[in-house]
C-alpha cells in the first residue's frame, strides 16, 4: 500500500490510460487505492494461471480407450469368476506390501473386522505395512489382498489396465485383485491417488466390486504436502532455501488447494456409491509438521531432509516419502478411519518392524492423538466422536 500511495498524479494518469478497467467507480480518475486493488487482482490471476500451467505439465497421458463407453471384449473383468481364476493361476502373483499376510481369500472374520483389498504406491505403503501390527495389538489379524506398485505403477488406472490385460498391458493380464473380488468375500478397498486421476478409474473398480460384493466401503488417502506441490502452488522453480518458509499459513494454503480437489472428486464418486471415504493422511502429516515447528515433536529434527539436512525429518526426500517412524502415523490414520476407533485405546504393545531409536513412547502417543483428531475432524472420513470417548459415533 505504501508503494501505491507514493504514486504521483501524473503517474496515476498514465496508468489509467493503460488500465482503464482499474477505475472501478468510473469517475475518470485513478486513485492509489484503486490501482493497488487492480494490481493484487492481476497478481492473483497470474499465480492461478501459473498453477494451472504447472498442473497441466504434471498430468500424465492415458490410453484413448478410457474415453470409450466399454472396455475391450478381452478385458478380464468381463469374464466369469472361474475364467478369471484360471488366468491368474497361469501368471505372476502380483506385488504386495502385505508380505506373508496377503491372500486371495479369508474366512469370515468377527463382526466389525473388514477384509480389505488395495492398490497403491509408495505413499500408501507405510500404512499397509504398519496396519497389521496395529490391528494385531488391537486383538485381531488384518485380512489384506494387495496389488501394489511404485509411483504410476501403483495408480488406480495402471492396476486396472494391468489386471485386465488391456491398453498398455494388452494381452498380458495379471488379475490378482479381480480374482479375489470375483471369487471371495470382501468388505473394503483402499486406493492411493495419482496425478491426472479420473473418476472412471475408480468407478471401474467400484462397479466390479459391487457386482460380486455389494455394499463394500472404499477408502482413498489424500496424500500430504510435498515440495512439488509447493513449487506449483507458489509458482516456484526450486525448493525454499530454508524450512522457515513453512509457516502454518503455507501449509494451510497447500492443503486448501488439495482439499478442494479431493472434495469434488469424492462427491463425484459418491454418485456411484455413498460408501467412499477419505483416509485423512494429509491432515495428520500436516499437524505433525505444525507441531514440529512449535517444538512439540520430541526427537524429530526437521521437516524436509533435502532442505534441512536432518536424518530424522518428516519428509525423507525430494519426492515426499515419509521419514523414519512416520509410517506408523499413516497406519494409525488407516486404523482410525477404517475401524472408527482411536489408536489411543490400544493398550497392548504394538510390535512394529521398524523402531527408530528417537521414536519414544511419548512421541508414539502424540502420533496416535494426531491421527484420531485428523480423522474425526475430516468431513469425508465418515467418523465423528462427539462425546470424545475415542469411539466413532456410528459404532455407538
């Protein structure tokens, strides 16, 4: 504003000739205040255009077959359960993050326990790997059937094409999840989003699941802030030089941009089924970052290792993978959302495979509280806790 107030009348007259639309009251004169408003609007438009251009550059291309109403007649999902099983038995097993606990079918579990299918990549891997340890401490084994990948190879569309043997995988099907879905009973499915996702990528899975297991629930993580998002939202060409850049307001702006997109996406998917929910990993990881900035995460040394250089950072690398110990935070979000109970209520020791030396019981307790708070406050998680007893209202 001070800069605008220093403009001379002659300079304002020149600016009026260049930007007549800035004269909002139409009196034929341009004031410093009118020029400042117009300037801010112009800068905002430039930033929006830059974000849109950056987002467009990040969008992958997809096979034109996705534009058609029907998939090719040789798609595995169009075959009978027996045919799908036979095709799967002739091929590879399919990558999983669940290791030995992964199977194509499970006996009917006790009430409330969900048999879960899932696709996903390195952003879902931490939750998949820690959820079984969490549920074991809660008193039950988690049934999982996963077909995972890394980056694009774990995306929803990639796995649909790969499982069906269509488009990029024409004639080379690997129908692990299609076999499980069509030949056994399941209650839920988890996905990890990827750049350029379209509703049809998800509704293709939903329709197939509903065909054989009506009433399933579907969960999608909403990721977390990454440095590529910082560059896109703030129109930057590189990383911030210091972690001091990451104020609460910066994180909020990053999340506002993402949350708007996820809300619209879930709304569209719910036109197919109401049973679509967000696993609010973004809110949980963001809250952890904010608490670190306030000095409230004992043992954690930094935000981004590539900026601050600290080993025990929340983010381990440029791509945004989680640092040591934060896999359990994602696992707690999975547990809290899927089962509607706070991990704070689990009294038995949780035997995680990885136990970083800096991760104390106090920090683990904070992770559990962060996860539950993120879940019950997220409008699309499907979980609320009005009386604050750690049990979702839908279970009481």
